C-alpha cells in the first residue's frame, strides 16, 4: 500500500505532541499513578487507536482496517508479558511508584525507536528475501512452545550482560537520588538505580520485540499498518501497567494464551504460500484464545490466590 508522506508526518507529529503533553503537562510532577487515573488513560489510548482505525477504514479500505485492528490486538496482548517483567524489575529494585512513570516514559521512547528499526528492517527483509518469512514463522512457533513449557526464571539483574557492561564504564550508586538518572559524587558522574532499571526495561523490550514484530508481520507486511498498530499498543503500555499492577498474579493462564497466539501466527506464516488464512478468521481465533485464557485465569484460581 502506497502511503503519502503526509500520513507519516501527521501520525508522528501526533505521537510527539501526545508524549510532550504527557510528560510536560499531565505528569510534570512525579506522583504515584492511581488505578482510576491509569484506567482513564488506558481508555484514552484505546479510543485514539480506534479513531485512527476508523480513519484507516475510510482512507485505505476495510481490509487494511481489519489488519490494523488485528495487529493492535496482537501487540496489546503480547505487551501484557512486558508488564509482568516491569512488576518484577520495580519490585526487585524497590522503586517507589511515584518514579515508575518517568522510567516507563523514557523506556517507551527508546522502545518506539527500536521498534521502528525492527519494523522497517523486517519488512525490507521479507520484501527482498521471501524465504525469510519461514524463518520468522519457525522462530515464533519455537518461541511459543518454549514459553508454554518453560518455568519462569528468577530475576537476576546483576547477571544481565547490558548491566554488567554498563557498570564497567560508569559507577552506580547504591541508593536512589530522587527522580534523577545521574548524579555527581566527588566530581565523578554516577548512574542511579533508576537508570539501571531503565536499561533493563529497554533490554526487555528489545527481547520482546523479536517476538512481537514477526507476529504482526504474519498478519501484514504493510509498513504503515505494522508501525502504527505497534506504536498505539506501546503508547498505552504505561497506563496498562498501572491499571494491572497488583493483579497480574490473577492472570496465570494468560501466558499459555500468548504462547498459543505465537504458535498460531508462526504457523500462519509458514503455510502462507500454500494456504491463506483470511485476516477475519485470524482475528477471530486470536480474540477467542485471549478470551479463554483470561476467563480460565479468573475462574480457575491458584491455591495461593485462594488463600
């Protein structure tokens, strides 16, 4: 699909304005985001995404609108996995809630840049080397199976290669210094634990991007649709985190639902040249998987949650 440069400029300008308003106006002062505020912002981002989807429908047609919506649902569902990691990282470093929004804000800025690079590279690879679609598909199937059968590993930030490398070049303070990422101690620049958490979140998103980008490329290789659906899902990630923080333990079967989605879209990629699964059918299957995994989590509670 040929998209005018003005669509790209307009969309990215909208994103920049919203991010500037977010940090410069609505969250100028560090504060703990309450559930009510988080739910309101989640609703705002979902509404923006749906309004944009209506624009896609009238500008590019029904098929592209369904592709956008399916991609958005996949990215939104897979982003829940990020939230589980965010909870563990913030808990491990004992980061106060009033500083968490700032970390997630800058983390999402980095995620937007990294995702854009991944998307353009992925679409270019598929366009030039069609066989790469089978590599992406097989990777998603393997990742989905591993996610289903492997137990979650305990968080060990000090063993993270990025953190270990960073500490070789810059000292890190043992305590927080307000909302600062860097401080000077005895004329020596030090990073604070807040910046280490930011590094871990960026690293985590990079890992998750290797799953989510191929997953949406299984739905469409239209760069504009892939990029915009991804961006809307990421922009709503912070508010979704604050809305779900504290109740993530209740969604114990969601992991299996997400793994099934990865296996499904990976299989869809691998058989695309032999059997085409209609986009409407793909959307229906993904929504059914998510719904069943959430209902199962709510109805079949673990022993710890019951107690």
